[in-house]
C-alpha cells in the first residue's frame, strides 16, 4: 500500500550539535538545519512550521512523524521525543523512532557513497556509541548486530574491507579505532552529524512495513545502562499539551 512516492512524513532530530527537521512528500524532500546546540528547543518548532508552510500542508495531512530516538545528548534526545509526541498527539499521528547511529550511516552513504559504515558517537567517559551498518537493496543503511556503548578498545570489529567511519567518536578516538581496524577502514568523516533528511528516509521504509508506534510508545534510546529511562514529562504528555506550531 505504502511506497516512498506516496508518503508524507516529517522527521526531527535534536540529538547532537545540529537541530534539523525534514519533510518527505510525494514530490520532494525538504530540510531545515542549524548548528546551534543550545537552542534546539527554541528552533525546532519554527523549522517544522516553515517546512509545513512551504509544502502547503497541515500536520493532520501527514502519514506519520519520525524522530532521532538516540543515542546522543540525553537532553537533546528528550527534546525531540517530547516535541514529536506532542505534535503526534495533537494531530492524531503515529510515530516512527529512528536510531541516530543509523541516521549517521545513511548520511555517510549520501555524502560519500558508503556501502558499509561504522557509526560512532562520542559517549564521553572514554566510551563511544557504536553501530555497524551495511547498505541494503533499497539504498538504506541497515544495522548488523547490535548498537552498543563501549570503549574503543572493546568495540566489535566487522569482517572484510571497505568500511567507512562517521561521527564524533572518530574525532575523539579515531587513532585507536584506526589502529585496531587497519586496512578494513577507508574514508572517515569525524565531523559527520545525524540529519533529519536521512532519518526521514529510514522512517519511510519502517513505516511502510508497519513499524510506526502510538505516540506514548515512542521513547528515547540512551544505550547507557546507567541512565534511567525515565520518560516523565515525555511519554506522559497529554493531547492538550501539544506544542504550538505558530510561526510567529
């Protein structure tokens, strides 16, 4: 029933340094992005309003909403979760959570043609958020194994050559990771960020196979066991508390 050419999906991401929103419709893919890490909460609704205005659409005319579920900045991931839940409740829409590591890998494919990507985000405390992705037949990066938080020395290494690296984990721990990987690693983009335009493509594929959730079930994924996944004020947002989409 659903194909990428018939979908209308809005995705947001505030999980890292960048704040972004992207709208996929039958005719085009639009994105707004700003590198202002301390202003995510101030910027994201304005981005959504601008995209919807350009497309001449109301939220109720979309098929679903999507967001970067993490891992990433704990505060940033919670902002995206709260905003998307509020919008989804208000517009009576399902939500598709998408891994930010998957978004990193998808962006590496878009920018550098990666077919195999090792996505790594700096998790601080000497650790990285780590995931291995391979391009599928639809041009989408898919997880191999599990996403984990680990020390660079303990990161599970993939087999074969031709891997690319993306994300801030490569900036912080690139020397050790490259030493361990040897000839298996090629292009590395330590400045790569997760962008909503990549998340929305992954979300469209997940939505098409029935992986959308009710808003209250769309929760953050932190990966770090020490973090209590307390969704107070996030999953509990009531429909009448939906954020305003005023563009003023």
